[in-house]
């Protein structure tokens, strides 16, 4: 039986044809078992060959041992070539499976966020009616009597947890996160310019790696910070704000957390706010 038969079940199979993580993992385990068996058998054949040499065995016996040792060596070379290909295929399958799981969980989150959005919107009118009823009791002079039966809606400090403002803020934050991720995932257009037939292409102008500092007062003051992003306050001029503009000291911009960390480490800005769920990721 050939190495390919033992690892993949057929001589026509290849590591790149493994279809599932379990198939790739099983092939990798069979390869390692085959290698261990070769090591064991090689040790045994070497011992048998030495014994044959010591007993003045026929040349044909020695040649048989030599042929088996050559076959073991050839098998080991094939295993060494196949192992990185199987590992690469296993890694690709695992990455694909994680990407599919992330997409599935993202869809679940989006569906449940939309359901909560609708539920919060539906409660706004009844909440306003309840608050109006409480105001009417106060206006009629029944504030003292009302304490016996009025239970105010849930609140934090003096703010109602569910309100039109909090719902709208939540919606805007979700829209910003979706827009940021969509922009990051969008394919970037090719920058090459078409060249007319028969004409030599003009050399591209050398672009400055650092933007010239604009002469303006600080204008950039981004709003709330979504999960996975951070707000940074710039200490230096001429740093890319992410939208083609260059910073001046005092600008405040929301950037992806990794980018914000890089800018902060360079000394160009300080991180002043991190998206709530990503606080422990800051460096």
C-alpha cells in the first residue's frame, strides 16, 4: 500500500482535496503514526542486518535488508513533503470554519438587536402616557397620596432607561459601527491610470509620506466611541485622520483600536476614550 493510500484512502487523493477539518486532522494523525512505525522498523532492520553480518549470512540476505532500509528512507522523505501540505490545508479549513461561525453569530446579533430596537420603540408611547399620568397626579395636588401606589419606571439617576433619546443614540452608534466595518471591507479601486497607445507612461509623482500640517484651528471632535474603536486627542500636526485630512493639535478622532494604539505609541496622540466592550484590549 502506498503512502497516499495509507494517508488519504486512495492513491489519487491529495492534501489539498481534504474537505473537512476532521479529514485533515485524521490524515495528519495517520502521517505521524506512519513516521513512528518507520522509526521503529528502521531500528529493527538495522539490528537484523548487523546480526546477519555477524553470522556470515549470504549477500542476498544483506541486500534484502538494504532494500528495506532504502524503502523506509524513501517513505520518510515522502512524509516530510506531505506533512506541511496537510498542515496548511488543516489551517485553511479551520480559518474558513471560524469565518463562517463569525458570520453566523453576527447575523444572530443583528437580528436580536433589531428585535430589541422594535421593542424599545413600541414602549415609548406607553411610557410617555404613564409619565403624563404621574404629572397629572402632581398637578392635581395628589403627590402625597400618589406615593402609596405610583411606582416610577426604571431609571438611572434622573434619566429614564428607555427613552427616545437613548434609543436614538443607540441606533446611531450601531449605524456608525456598521458603516466603519463596511468601509473597511470595501474593495479599494486600482490607482493605475490608463496610458494611451504609443505614448510612454508618465512617472507617478513622489508622494510625501507625512501630510503637511494644515493651518487651521482644531475642527475634528468625533462623537461616541463604538466597540473596537478608540477616541484619540492629537498632540502633533500632520497625522492622517483617516479621511484624507491631516491633524492639528487638539483634534479628537475615532479610529480602530489597533490604529489608535499605534498612533499613541508614536507619541502623536493620547487615547482618551475606548469603546465600552474593548477597554481591556488597550495597550
